[in-house]
C-alpha cells in the first residue's frame, strides 16, 4: 500500500486512511468522511487535526481537501530542517557551556594552573584602554608599549607623564611613523618618552607591559588585504607569558630605528 510510506514521517494508521481517502476523492464533507475511513468521530477528529497541523489537508467550513503531496511534503521537510537547526543550536549552546565548565578543571589538573591565572579576558577596547591606564599608574621602573600608530596616546598621556615624573622609563615602539604620527612622536619626545620605529611593517600583537609584572594585550588578525579584526583583549600577571611578550619587545627594540 503506497500510503504506508507516510508512517516514516509520523502518520498513524488512521491519518494515512484519512489522507488516502481525500487524495482519491478530492474535496469531501467531514460528515461523510467517517463512513469512508471507518473511524469513530473522536478518532476521526483527532486525525483531521493532526493532518491540518502537518499541512497535509485544508479545512474550509465543513469540507476537507488534500494538499498536493509535493507541496505539503516540501513544507514538512523545511519545517523539519528548521527544527533540526534549532536543536543543533541548543546542542551547541549546551556543549559550549560544558566546555566552559570542564575545560578549566582539566587545564588546572593537567597543567597545574587555571586558565584565568594565565589571562583574564577584557570585554572591549575601551576597557582595555582603562586597564592600560591602571597598569601605567602602578609602574615603578619601566613601561613598554608596542603600537601601530599609537592613536590612543591622548588617552594615556597624563598617566605616562606622571610615570615619567616618577622616573619610570617609557619606551614606545611604533610600526608606522608617517603623516600626523610625526606630530605625536615629536610630542612624546618632548616629554622624555623614548620612541623607535620597528624594522618590521606588521606585528599581530599590540600590548603594554609595566615593570614585567602587568601585561595588557590583544592579537590582530588579517582577514583579507589590509582589513583587520582583533581577538578579545586580555590582561595577565603571569610572569611566563609576560616574559614572552617582553623578550619579543626587546628584540624588536634593539633592531628598531630611533626617532
């Protein structure tokens, strides 16, 4: 019986009989359908409701008519796809939640440290700038900054001047020194900030290190051409991680051109 294939998408025996009758007869009055399919009123009404929900039949007053199989089955497939996508989205949410709970425990037991002991995430670039101001304000001996054009210099100017007054050495390594950046460089030099131009034209990291004790950083990534995206900024007091950034800074500083 060809209509039994509908069982694979959830049709009951009664629903298959109702749909078959409508396919073969076309539009039928609800009152006469009970005899055609040999179903009691309660079971018939339940089957009609389910078939309407499936999108397999239409109801117009007391008349029922079948929706073309291709039409309703394609709609059913689309609905199933959407439900599957929602299920997968919910599954992904649960998986991500489990990872966020379990991975730190695994890392702590296996590596001997918690992830949050290595880096602490910073929500936005604005928050990153505020955190940078904080670590500069705590500096006692040295501040090292790697920036592309240091366009955010005005936001940390006062703290850098204050650090210089405390006899803190401030070193700024730039990746670009043309155009209006020259005015910024001249201003920094007037305050006593040491400024150099890196010999490389691109570095994926941007960071500020204070006393080799505090690090604020982000990692840039190129998408295509000159366009860039950045990963979420972060802060660290982990001496191992800071030493990696500081060693990199010192190597670049030694090769850089004094401005």
